[in-house]
């Protein structure tokens, strides 16, 4: 009897300890704190990041990412030699650890960037890992 009481108490403590860890920095839209006041990480990353990243079937993708302190974003990409008009995606960004995530929307895939420092974001592959090609630069620089 005593053993089952300890087991139940431990399970309850474990469950309670896991609460509130889904969005550690408060940047997700379901977190009411994100609507009231911009969290420190959102304030430090807010800004415009841009550069031309590699493209397998064009000269490159001119990319501009605007991160707002309210956790909204605008991503504009122009495929050089392919599409004259930029493709635009809007949504809400969030950060977990050192990874900034842009969720998929419509025909736009989700994207993840490694926050190596507040001045640079590095595009990650579809599985969230760095793209291993030392000859190509997948980073966006703060403007």
C-alpha cells in the first residue's frame, strides 16, 4: 500500500514538473504572455535578416526574413532566374533552445534556423540538422 502511494506521488510530481515547458521562451501564439509583452528572446531576435541562399536549380534564392517582437514574421523569397516576383509567407515564429521555427502554411513548407548568435540565422534541413556543405552558405545576416 505504501509503495503504491509513493508511486502515485512520484507520477504526480513528474507530471506537474513537465507543465509549462512547451514554449520555454513564450513566443508561441497560444501563450498569453506573448500577446502582453514581448519576451527577451523575441526582442533580441526581432529585426530583418537577409542574404542569398543556395538553390539546386537556380542561381540562388534571395531571402529576406522579418522577425517582429510580437512573434509574427514575413518571409520573402525570390528565386533568381526563375520567378520575378517574390514568394511571401506570413505567420508566427517561435524559438526552442537555439532553433527558430517558422511553421508550414498553405503550399509553403516549414523552416528552421539555428540561432548561432543574434546577428545570424543558419538554415537547417528538413530534419532540423545543419546542412553539411562547407562550400555553400545557408546563413541569413541581420541587416
